[in-house]
């Protein structure tokens, strides 16, 4: 459907005359997966927001994911750890800490989506983040950020809430 041009990895050429929205989304997912393969560096807040927007933005129920990073902020793994309903996802801090240790990840970025599109953090989101930060600190894992994905992305770190 799309091919990458040889002289510029950010320019693509359409192979067919028409494509469906699903085909465009599939191609975008392939590009995202290439850009965020194991070892990709999360070197800016925008990079993290783009990653989570594509990973969680189209979900029709709340999903909580974790990007496990090494000391240089390179991606070790990404997991969708918990899934919930349309307005809530239950998160267990001990499970997140255990998975970070299993990945040997000294740093993590948390994210979950709000299917409503409103990315404003709820009081429950702030409380959950505080609990997660405390659990991660006990096992010497640094919480870099918690991003809420809606129509836009909201970074708790950028807003002084971590």
C-alpha cells in the first residue's frame, strides 16, 4: 500500500490509487512500531505523547499501559497492563512494580486513555499516580511521567503533578 522512498525515511509513496481509512491506520501503526522498536529513545515529552496517542488513542475502553525504559530512556518494552470499562480501569501498583523489575527497567512512563476524549486527570487518576510512584520508589524504579490520552494528551509531569 505505501512504500518508503529510498532518499527520505519520512516520505512515503502511495502504491494504489485509493486506500481505506483502515489501510492508512495500518500503515501508520507500522511506522509507529518501526520508530518505537526496542531501543527507541524517549528523549522528549512530545515523543512519549505521540507514542501513547497511537498506542491508546483509539481504544473504546480504558486501557493502562507502561513503557519500560532503560537508564538512557530507551524503550525496553511496552505493555498494556490493565483494561477496564468505558470510564474506569483498576490499576494494581504491585503488578506494575513487579513487571518493571521483570523487565529490569529502572524507569517507566505510565499512560492510560480516556475514551470520552477529555484528557483532564480525575482525582482518582492523581491518587493512582501517587500510589504507583510510591510503589515504584520502593523497588528503585523512577516514574518519569503519567500521560492521559484523549483527543489531546495530558502529561502529569509537565503540569507539576508527579
